[in-house]
C-alpha cells in the first residue's frame, strides 16, 4: 500500500483545470498573473548595447592590425631574403584570422538586430577562442575569452526568448 494524502489526490478534472490556468515553464507551473508577455520584443539593455559596441570596435581594430601585419609581411617578402614557407604559413593564419573577424562582426550585427544566430555564433567564437588559446598555451587570453563568454550569456539571457 502506498501513502495517501487527501490534499494531493490526482483528480483528472482538477488537473485539467490547473493546466488551463497555468502553463509549464522550465519544469514548473507559473500562475497566469506571473506570465510575461512574449508578444512584444524585449528591449536591448544599455549594458548589452555597450558590450556589442565594444566587441565590434575591438574586432574591427584587430582586423586592421591583421591587414597591417599582412602588408608588413609583403614588404619583408619583397625586400629581404627569408624562408618562404614560414611567410606562407603566417599569411594563411592571417587570412584565417581575418575570416573569423568578419564572421564575428556579422554575428555582432545580427545580435544587434535581434537574431538568435548572432548570439550562438558569438558563443561559438568565444568557445573556439578558448580552445585555440588553451592549445597554444596562452592561458590569460583563454581566461579573457571565458569572461567574455560569461558576460555575453549574462547580458543576452534575459532577452533570449525574444530573439528571432
């Protein structure tokens, strides 16, 4: 025999009434009065706006630095005798960095325009940065990527439901 509690008997009619009054949100029942209106998009907070502007500016600065480094490599290649394979490898890494910078800029602009793929793209970008910096032995930059990822998640999480 099981334990019987008269206050918690499972009457199907009462359960249906409760389901009509409440809806299941993240595993728990929320009364109608506590529901949020999801029909209107949430406003982007000032902190998220500043964060996105800083990320956009920082990425743009790094892309200009990549272009400057590429021009230096080109002048070294033309004026000095150097190992051509090392310069080719450096040029490949610079091209990859420029492509990832373009992708990150696209994700920032998408998140600014309330696109969910912008958020997920930035999270993937931070995750990739963490992995590559840990593999390269650059622990402080990897920690910086972890902090940036945490800040991004904390700022976007309240409006995540309203992203398209």
